[in-house]
């Protein structure tokens, strides 16, 4: 009886490790808004841009755009896929994912160079 090669075993181990790593990031997208001002978003892959009038995120469901007034990002936990924000929300929209990476680094990556 032939024993499996170690290389094949390590490939299975690496697949298992990658699956566990991916489970850390919240693959489900959820958008919760309370009183039209407190926002919790899960399934976030990247923060593309934000200012007082607009927040643009890359989510597992596509690009998400939040428009309003006095919008402030309270916390960003990309390793968990979560973003919290606060402000007066007027509109939320989604679009198909465009390659934000080709436009340059994301806001978070520029802040923590």
C-alpha cells in the first residue's frame, strides 16, 4: 500500500487554514440603520472613501454608497468586515463592483502607510 506524499497532505492543510482565515471575515452583508443616523455595516471588504456627505464602501455584495449630512465613520474593523458610522442618512445605493484597486490605494491603506 502506497502512502500519500507529504506535499499532498500539506496542500490539504493549507486549504483548511485558508478556509478558517476566510471565516474570520464576515461573508454576510448586513446594513442596520437606527433612527436614520446610527449605522452598522458588516461584510465590508474595504473603505474606498468618506467625507461629511458621502461614504463609499466595497462590500461582499458590491459597491455601497451612503449619502447624507454630517457623516462620520466611528470605527473600521476590516479584519472582521465591520464599519460603524453616524450622521443623517439621505440615501443608500449599491452598484456592481468596480475595480477600486485600479484607482489607487483605499482610504484605510493610505491612512496607515
